């Protein structure tokens, strides 16, 4: 199979979508799939206004067209709705080529936090973007149901995964701070809800790992918290393992891959009872959810890590890639938009299991 995967989310960005795309490409290649990623580093780009870490490709259509025509792919998967995603969609629509998409984030909610743009307007644009796709992959059953209610169609659940070779229990020595330690890893940005964590009256230490547009502002507002900046690889895994509770204050994430990474290190999660955490956390086993985040923290602190480890090991990149590949091969490329060889009512075993927890 020759597969072209189009994504505006790529290094040097650091987020769950980038992690998902890079690991999926790696594991597809290990399975013998001929994958060509189309990514921002192949184009001239500018920083996204207000978020310089994100690069926006400039006038990408001609080069996207050239890559697709050179590769002659069996499958085109468009993973994001940025400039590259729109260029690939435009090419496919012009030439009558079928394509698949995935929807990873709650972008309308992110945008609404930054500008007074109605959610209905932005969701309308996203709905139009994904409507011609043969199938649209989403992260959880909750997200699937929410999107269905907004008029999205031909949705399938493609859950997240974690690298358990990297994220594993490594002891607590990487953080020499008063305990208990509450840790957050992710973008330091408004959509992550970090003040809801940093304002909590908690014993011990609060640690933030990550970079983003709100980093300097929050460092000034919360001088008692420990802002460590962006960390990667072994160093990141050691920091996550050293925490006592992973605090996830976001109300806008569709999945929250970092929660799985914490669980793989044996660290329970405290979060709000919202989509994302509701699809990942097993209450009383891998963490707790409560509108009172402080209470969720103390309840999570009492848990051991065994259930966290078991849950994380059920979500390997191998299984995630198999699922991604299954959806591409099930598509009836000769049929109309949204038609797949599998029934829409076919049991969605892994997605259903995650959702039921």
C-alpha cells in the first residue's frame, strides 16, 4: 500500500497530535506500508499569530499536488484542517480522488477562548471540511457522539496510544521537591486550564512541564510553582514517573495522550469530569474526576499504580496502528463519500471499551 498522510501538526511542534502522527508513520513503515508524510517542514511557513511554535505553510497547493501526483497513492489520509489539509482536500476534490480524514482536537473551543467566534460558525467549517471524506477518524466514543449531534457523518473511533517502552515506572528521584508532587505536561496555553490547577490549595509542589504562549505570564503569576519548560524523551519520562499525581485541568481536549503517558509510568490522574478524561480514566483505579479538582487530587493520591500500568499496556502503538490501517483498508474507494466495507453498526471493540470505562 502507498499512503500519503497530510498533517499540519509536525515537529518542532510538541503536542499529542504530533506524537500520534509521528508514531503512526513509524509503525506503518514497520508494517511494510509505503508512507509519504506531507508536513510543514517541506514548505515555506510563517509562525501562527499568537502561537509561534505552530508553523503555517504558505501557498502549499502546487507542491502538495506535485507530491500526490508523483507518489500515486492508494490511500490519502488528511489528518488536520490547516493549510496543508485544505490544499490536499482541494486537490482531491478537483480530481475526484477519495480521501480519509481524522479529527483530533476541539479546535472551535480553542479558538473561542481566544476570540469571540461562535462555535457554530467554526464547527460549520469543520463539518464542510470532513463531509466529502470516505471516513473520519475521531479519538473517543464521546467525541464521536458530540460530532454526530453537530451533523458530522461517517465517523469511526481511533483511540490514542502510548509508548510503554519509553513511559514506564522509573522511580521518584528526578524531582527533588516537597511531596506530594502534582505534575502537568503539555502546552502552556489558555485552552489547558492551568490556572484551575495552579490556584489549588495543595500541600507539596506543583510542577509544569511544557512551553507555550502563556508560559511567561503564568510564571509571573505563580512564582511558587515550578515551570521546567519543554522536556523530551527519557528526561520527560523520568519527570512524569517522579510525580505523585498527574493533574489534567483541560476541559477542551478530545483525548489527552499525556494522561496515558502518566498511567504508563504508574502515576494516577486527577481531572475534571469532561470528555477526554471521561474516556480515559477508570474512576477509583487509574485516577479520579471531580468538579472540585482539589478533591480529585487527594483521591488520586491514595491510589497505587498497578491499574494505571495495566490500562496503559492495553493501548500500544502497535494496536493503534493496526486500527488505523484497518479503517483505510475497509474503505470502499469506489463508492460514495462515507461508504465503508464494514457496517456502520459493526462493533467498535477497543473504542467501545475505552468509552465504557
